[in-house]
């Protein structure tokens, strides 16, 4: 379950970085 949250956090981080660019 922790790994799932980690993956979701990673995707969210990528989306934020992509939105900034």
C-alpha cells in the first residue's frame, strides 16, 4: 500500500512539473 502512495505521489509530481513548463 505504501508503494502505491509513492507511485501516486510520483505521478502527481510529474503532472505539476509538466503543468509548470
